[in-house]
């Protein structure tokens, strides 16, 4: 009886291994299924290059003098690194929106949302207090959960 049990267990393990090997995707297959992640990170790198190039041409200095005349925005510092982080945060938010709207690219987005909000917070530094950032994080998480609820099909 023990031999029959061992044979059945071995047979089940072999079947699971075969199923698993068929289900596993190679790197190329995963890329073809989700090229959005690659496009997003390429966009972040391109934005970083543009931001540093604009900094070399003193472009941000002109915007800094303009913003210093506006009430409430005089605290905002436009430096290359903060602009890179701010742009990366906007690009990540665009990724979240695309993932929520397009069924082909749907993936969990909560981590991306939190990362984008942290980038916003670091980029804006002293301009916006964390007393404002934390409630915004809660609002964004709530909206993400709400959109996830709408996205699910009834009965699933």
C-alpha cells in the first residue's frame, strides 16, 4: 500500500513539474506581454537627461525667478534633481493611469502610487509640508482601491 502511495505522489509531482515548466514564461515572453514597464523606465531616463540638459542651459533659473513672484510658490526650488524626481513621479502616475484604464497592461499599482508620492515629496522638499503629503497619500490609495473595485467584474 505504501508503494502505491509513493508512486501516486511521484506521479503528481511529475505532473506539477510539467505544468509549471509550460506555464513559466521566458524574459522575452514577459517583455512582449508587458512592454509598458520598459517604456516607462526609458521615459524616466530620457526625462532625467532632458532635465540635466536644461539645467546646463540655466533654463530652470528662469522658471525659478518667475515662480518666486507668485504667492506661495516662492519656496519651491527648481533644481535639476528635484525636477528629475518630479518628472519621474508624473511619469509613474501616467503609468498607473494607463494600467488602470487599459486591460492589457493591468498589474497591481499600489506600490507604484506610493513610490510616485514619495518622489513628489522628496522633489518638492520644503515647498509642501508632510502634513499635506500624508493625507494626499491616503486619498490616492483610496482612489486606487475605488478604481480597483470598479474594474472587477460582478460575480468574480
